[in-house]
C-alpha cells in the first residue's frame, strides 16, 4: 500500500469513526431526553446509510488493489445502489 492509498483509506476510516461517534451521541441525547425517539431514529437511519457507503468505498478500494488496479478510481456510490445490496 502506497502512502496515498493509506492516506485515502485513513480519511475514509476517520469519517467512519466520526459517524460512529455521532451515533453514540444520538443515543446519549435520547437517554438524556434531549431528543425524542423519532428524531434519533431518523438521524441514525441517515448515518447508517452513509456508513454503508463508506464501507462500500473501502471494499471497492481493496478489491481494486487486489486486482492490480488503481484504488483511487473507486468512487462513493449512491445510497440507492449501496442499500440495494443483499447481505
């Protein structure tokens, strides 16, 4: 892995860490009754979609490296595409 590959993956992982922090914060806000459950659920749903997109981007990058391709050609796919994948 080159320095630029590590930097790009580090940025993606940093974004994932930030969203996980936001999830925890939302749960704390609900517990402290700062927000209601419907607000928490709506925000969590948006975060979940963005997390899925980031994880998908990391998988794309790793697949490109394994195939001898440039990982920088991977791109953040639309939520509609990522959310339609089967587990």
